[in-house]
C-alpha cells in the first residue's frame, strides 16, 4: 500500500511536459500522446482466465473498484454511473473528485472521466477482448491524468518518467486478475508486473 501511495504521489507531482518519449522502463508500459499537452498516460494489458462478458460483469460490480483501487485511492461507487475518488497526496494534501461513466459496452469495455472542477482531471478505460488460443481474455487498462504543473512537477518527470503511473496501472490489473480468478486479493503482491499482451 505504501508503494502505491508513493506512486500516486509521484503522479500528482508530475507537471506539464513538452517532450514525450516512449517508456523504456519495462515491458508492456507505454506513454502515448494525450488529448492535452503534458498528460501522463499509460496503457497496460494482462491476460485473465475468464470470458470478456465475465470480466465486464466483474468490473461493473459495485464492490470491485473499491477493492482493486485500494492502496492509492478510496472509491465510492453510486448506482448512477458516478464514482467519488479520494486520494491522500504528498504533505498531507487530500485530492477528491467525481467521475462519470461515459462508455459501457457489455463484453467490450467501460470508459470514465472526471467531472468539471476535479482537482486532478483524468480519464480512463478498460477494454476486454478474447485472448489468442482460447486462453481467456485480455484486459487493457488505460489511465490518463492532467496533474497540477509546477517546477517541482517538471523535476519529478525527469526523475521518475512514467514509473509511478505504471505502478498504479500494474497493481490495479494484478488485483483485478486475482479477484476474478481466485475471489480474493493477496495482501502481499508477489506476482510479476502486468505486461502488454504479446500473443
């Protein structure tokens, strides 16, 4: 949990960037050009031993997001497609925002974005597709943030690259995979990082 909190604190510190380079710190992570200049964006994939329809149902269960996002955010899901997020950032600062579901395709995926006025504007999506050789499904998670920018944030970009956001996305995918396949989430994660599907 401490590692994930530190990771998200790094994301919050990340400021506006003008030079965007592909992430080279580990297989499966990548930085893509966002809709706004300077948005940190990471997309990762993992193979899970369930059908795409099953993964969609698991993801949409109101108890899932609070569990798989635990460690860096407290999420409260309402029944109208909205979610309340709360994150404890560096120096005791608390960030809170509301998000709404903007895309929901059974067996296909779910997309969401923060509402106007969010302390950390962001958006994300999860997509599900059949894995090759009938080996379950591939879940692809995309997160994009537009964090507050300042000189400290720019220095953090040079020091950390996309690693903090990579850690967040990897952790969410690992927890989701474990929850779907075993019904529980290990308290100590020892699995290898989620990687982009190459099959």
